[in-house]
């Protein structure tokens, strides 16, 4: 079961979408790297994950044993 993820997320701020039906998940024990060009949406993904901005389709799952 995924610890954290986004599913079918589209996000735009008045222009072309920064994220267009983006989907990903992070499984226990995985290491991830977020790469992309300027303006590609890297910081936006991080803000979605830390709760600075919200989206209707953001899901998280926290397992007590993973802390």
C-alpha cells in the first residue's frame, strides 16, 4: 500500500496545466527524486504533498509502523 501519492491530478493557474492527469505513488522503502525543467511543477508537487496547497484528489496513507 502506498504511503503517499497523487492520482489523475490536473492543476493550472490560469495558463497551460502544470500537472495534466499526473499520477504517482511512493511505496514503503522507496527513494524518489523529483526532476524537471523550470516551471514544470516540481515545487507545486511538493506543496501539494506538504499541504501548503490543496487538491481534491490528493490521497495519503500513514502507517504507524513506518515512522
